[in-house]
C-alpha cells in the first residue's frame, strides 16, 4: 500500500471516514500478513467503523489473530467476514473494552463463545451462567470462565441486544453463579468444615437488587447455622473459614487477575462484627441496635448462594423489620441525616465528574426511591422490590411519585447507568468518574450511539440528565403531597390523604394533618398564584424538612403568603430570585424570633432576594435614615414608631443573615468562623440599638424643646452594649450624662435632662407591634437609689470620692453611643484613669474583684440550673472569660494601649499579643466565649425569648443544635462538646483569674 510521498492513500482516507483517529497506525496494522485475507474486505472496515473505538477494535483483533494457532487464524477471519452476529459482537467488544481484548489475547479460543446466537443465549440466567462456570475447579480457572461469560454478556450489551436493566440483571446473575462456584471450591478444599455447618450467602446492594455494574464490590451477608449434633461455636468457626475462603477466591489477584471484591461490611457491626452469625444473632442485632441505613440496605437482601432454605429464612425474617423501619423512634432524624448528600469527602476537582455521588448523580435517584419505599412499603407490598427501576415504576403506579417525574428520572437513571457501564467496561476497573481525556470521552460517546460530535453530544446529554436528577430527586418527595390535596384529572393516580400524612410524618412533620391543610390552602385552585405555589412548594417542603421544625416553617410560609399573596412581587421574587426561596425557608423554620419579626412587616421578605440584602447597614446609614424620619414625623410617638419599625426591619436582616450564615445554603456553605458570626451580630445589634436611642432622644427633645435641649446630653453605653457584644435579647445598659448650656441653671438643666430620659424610656417601651428596647441604667453611681442622670462634674466628684473597684471594672465597657459627641468624649477621658489605673491594681483591689466574682457565682446562679450548661454564669461561660480579661485590662491597660478597648475578644487578642497570656490559654478562652455567646443567640432565635441555658424541649434543643452546626440526632454531642470546651476554659480561669498568675 505504498504511496507517493506527501500523498495520502485511498485506504488512509477511508479509515479516516470510518472513524479511525490514527489512520496511519491502522493502515500499518491492516498491512500485516496476519490480516492479508481480509484487509481489503469492505465488510470488515464497515464493521470496525461502527464500533465505539475503531482503532482499539483493530488493535485487539490483530492481537487475537497473532495469538492464535496457525490453523485457527483463518477460521476466525473467515467467520468474521461471513457471520454478521460474530462480527458485530467481537468487534463491538474489542472497540469498547481494552480489558476484554486483553483476555482474548491471552485466551484466543474464547472468541468462539460469541459464535452461538440462539434464543437461550439472548437472555441467560443463573442456570446458564452456572453451566458456563461448571468446569472451574480453582481460582484461576474460575477467573477465566468468568471472563468468558462476561465476554458474551458484554457483547449483547454493546450490540444493543439487551437493554440497561437486562444487562444489570445478567451481571447480577453472573455474580450469583460465581459466588456459588467460589463457595463450591471452598467447600471442596475443606470438606470437614462444610460438614459442620449450614452457610447461606445473602447478596446486598446492587447484586441483591439485580442491578449490578460491570465492576463493583459485591456486597454480601453470611448467615450460618450448626448442623445437627455439632457445637455452635465450632460450626460458626467452620462457616467463617468457608466464607473467608470464598471471599478470597473472588477477590484475590492471581495471574488471571481478579473477579471483584466481595464486601461483607454491611453485616451487623460492620468490619468489627463477626463475619458469620446465626439467624437469631442477626435478628437480635437488628431488633436492638440497627440504624435506619441498615434497614435501607436490607431492602435489597436476596439469598443467592449456599443453603437456600437458610437464606430464605433470613430474608423472610428481616422483611418485617425493613418495612417497619419508618415506625422507629429515630427514623426522622436518621432520614434527615441520610438526605444530605455525602459530597464532602469527594475532592473538589472530582466532584463535577462524579457519576455516582456528585449532585445529580446515581445515588440521588437510588436514595430517593429507597426512602419512599421505606415510608410507603409498610402498607403497600407492591413497593417491595430491590431494583431501583422496578421500584420507581411501582411508586409511579401507586401515585407515590408523579408519573411525569418518574418517567424523567427513569430516563436519566438509565442514561447515567449506561455511562457508568461503558466507563467501567473499558478497563474493567471500579470507577464512577467521567474521564477527562478527549479520546476516552469520544469512545464513551460513540459507545452510546453518538457519532456526529461524540464529545459535545455526550457532555450535553450528561449535563441534561444530571440536571433533571438534581431538580427532581428532592421534589419527588413533595409533589405528590400537593397532588393529594389538589383536584386532578379523573383517573389520575394520586397519593391518598393517609399516605400523604405518613410521608409528612416520616419527613419530620409533627402534625401532618395541619401540614396538609396548609398545603391545600396554598396550592388549591386554578389561579396563577396557586400555580406558582405548586411550583415552589415541592422545593420549600424539602428545605423545611431539613430543619428542626418543619411544621413551623410551613405555617410561617402560609402566614407570609396570606399576607403578601396579592402583591405582584412576592411570588415572583421567590420564583425568580434563586436565593430568596431557600433563604425564606431557612429563616421560617429555624425558630420563632425571625418569623415573628417578619410577620410584623412581611414586606421585609424582599431583603432575602437582594444580593446585598443580608449585609448589615452601617451606623451612619441607619442614623441618617432614623433622624430624617424623626424630622418628618408629626409628634414624638409617631416618630419613635417609625424608628422602632426601622429597628425591627434591621433586626430581621440581622437574624436572617445569622441563620443563613449558620445553616448555609445549597450554593453557600455554612460560615466556619463562628467568632465572626458572633461579632457581626454583636456589632449589628449594638449599632441598631445606638441608632434607635439616638432617634428616641431626638424625638423627645423636639417634642418639648424644639431643636435644642437646655443642657448638653449624652448616652454612654455600658456592659455588652458598650462592648458591641449585644445578643438578640440583651437590654441596653447605659449611663446618662449632661452638662448645662451657658446661661442655664443647674436646676433647669437637671429637670430637662431627667424629663428627656423619662420620655425616651417611655417612647421605647410603648406597646406596639415592634419589639421594645429596654434601657437599663442600674450601673450608674449609687445604683437604683442614685439619680438617673448626672452632670459630668457630679460623675467626677462621685468617682473621686466613692467609687468602688467593681464600678471601675464596669467602666471598662463605657463608650459614647448617642447624643453630644464632645460630652461623650469628655466622659471617657474622665473615667479612663479609673478603669486603667496607673501601675495597675493593688493587691487589695485584685482580692476584692476575686471575692466579688466568687460571690456572684454562688449567689446569682438560678436555682436548679446546671452550672456546666449555663452560658452566662456557668463554668467557663461568658462571665468567667470576661472577668478574666477585664482583670488583665485593669492591671495592664495603663501600659498596653491595645487593652484599652471595650470588646472582650479584642482585649483578649491584645493580651495575647503583649504576652500577658499564653496563646493556647487565649485560644481556649476565646473558643468558650464564642460558643457561649452563640448559645445565647441560638436560644433567643429558637424560643423568641432570651435565655442562658439550653432548652429542655427536644425540638427546641434540636433547633439550637442545628444552629450550632450539629446534624439531627447529635444533641448529645453538642452538650458534651459544650461541657468539654467550657471545662477547659474554667481551668484557664482558675489559673489566670483566681491563681497566682494574676
């Protein structure tokens, strides 16, 4: 076939046209003497061009021909060009599977297994495969026979003789026959063990469901019983040896390679449990210890090898336990955990190529189907199938899944499984990753019938089907719930009210009947509003079910929808703004505070759809808005009503941002820096309260004095207010200071200042729909018995003469918050020498601070409270950390400028930087303080009222756990972690506050 230099031969062009990617190499192979008799046969070239990879198919054919005996080569080639069934099968396999090409090169006579084309050969079962393995007497011969059977199976698959479901079933049947053959070899090698026990092999997973992959671990469970007259212990030891030997026969790698891993880790106690148990031992474990996922796994249990009666007894015995799993006490939290996709362990660079575990992958479909089987299979035996596709069809026929949704999922699942099969078939390796190499993608696309532009067509189809799964795998839980309360076309299958209630209960709804009423109210009718709700609700219901209180989420959504349903923007916002609907679902189902704030002004829901909506407004921005509103108002009460409305709106913004940051969303993971979350809340609520007080002050002054009060007036923040560490339920601790204007008497100035304070407090506590702001001035000189407001001169006189050490400590938090800024600065200059005394504290002062702290611990802890779980006063809680940091500030603040801050974490970091406390101790205190602060925030968010201890109500406690990042069912871990972290902090406090280290 030599041609002139620079010119391509006609063969080269034909090869290129038939799909060869390396025509030059193919031309050289066709020139080999071994193919002399067929190289010019157009049938051969046409058949090679029809394969997934013509280059690979030709290379494989050459290897077989060259490996065969001289006398057999021509027989193969003659048969190849004259018998279309063989040609399609052999070349189809060679073009799709390099591994089976390797097998044929080692065993060139095995091509004859592809010659037969009888009806029995089209759909072989276990018996036919057992016959194909009958001559295997050792692991090597079993591997060869297995590959020979696999060769015929793969040939039918790539030629389209069998579909996806049939291929998967045949692979499972071949695995069954192989397990039986392996067990027979094991028994033959140890007849004395076989005589002592009965052993049954129960297939699980895809093998049990008759939907196996080409290369997959074959999951099994072993059940053993002693034969009559044999000691049970000896019998179990014998059974264990047989089972282990059988596993090695299949799993070990020999000169003929391996078959597949036999995995027995789904057994009770996993790899820590005995390999073989008696039936009674299995049942005892399942009845007492098994978790929901284990019953989910048992959905696919099928006896496949060994003692058939014992295997059948096992399957029959566990069946009631499987179908009663939904009645178990921990079913709902287990389901909530299981419904979260396990993608964290997939490397980021692989997650987009994961066919099985990635978003929109096979596992999404399989899990959704299995969960619906568990929920509804207890009352409907038609759902008792181990096959995903058969179960999906039964769910659709029973009305448990919408027919259209089921059809789309069926199509997507078949396509994704077909991709998985072809990927694994190439090298017979266990993988679920879509390849990145262009040649691999081309072969994969062509193997699925894509010939025009295989790579582009494959990627497009794959993304489309994965998108369908992503969109539907959650919705199929919820769409039928809407159908159950909607008017459907006559004859259309739908979920019964009872089945809908069962499903809602299984998904965590405590009052399914009420939930169905809400769904009916929201989605019934033919209006555009109802149609949009029917689109939104399946997704929203899934997000509600992810929370600790789905009922509250659904009820809140109904209330918001009732309030805003007639506004044109509300449903459009939820439908069109990707994050708005999920954000709303998180906010409504996480507790009482945020929904209460929202329901007082539902239009604030627009915040959730604005990309910048969850960012806190600056104090300057808010103050400008508030003071402008006060200036426009007709009187003080209406002015402060507007101010409090702004506060409520901004509180909602802050709570929503906190909840969404703590929970995370599908597109944005939860905030990992919990300290940053606490700081944001503290700063936002502090700024908000400062602006609210400024607005109330301006309104009170304008009402009686116009623009100018007879005395300069300032509000000093104290406690957590001054420290920018307010939680949602904190009062605003303040001091009021005034300074008479020039020409105004002290008496007149004092009356004006007191009148302003009284009016401010009244305005901020008026009963309205907005939450009140309580002002607490008890930290003033002389406490509750002292004057509410003093002049700067009076403060100075008091502090010089009467001030106690605790008052100096309290002033560490003093910061100007509202009113006359210059007067505020003067007050801070006045108190600086008290809170940061030159040369630090004397021994008597330190002793007094410690005495006061010890007294507070013994006297102020509420009766009956658990001191290990009290966030404020308990062991290692807020008070412990703050007093320790404040002692350092008072001792060293005069010399270390970084300590002169009102903020606890800032001061602690400065103390660490100045080497006044070891970094490890500082980290321990900071971690405990942040956790205790988050607990207080969580309690307020969940219960709608402040609290310093974990709630006793289980649902509320679970909601606190979710806010703190604990999965359902892990509140025990949350409490243990809290005690551990605060115990370590208390040890630091004992040393740094009470010990000699001060």
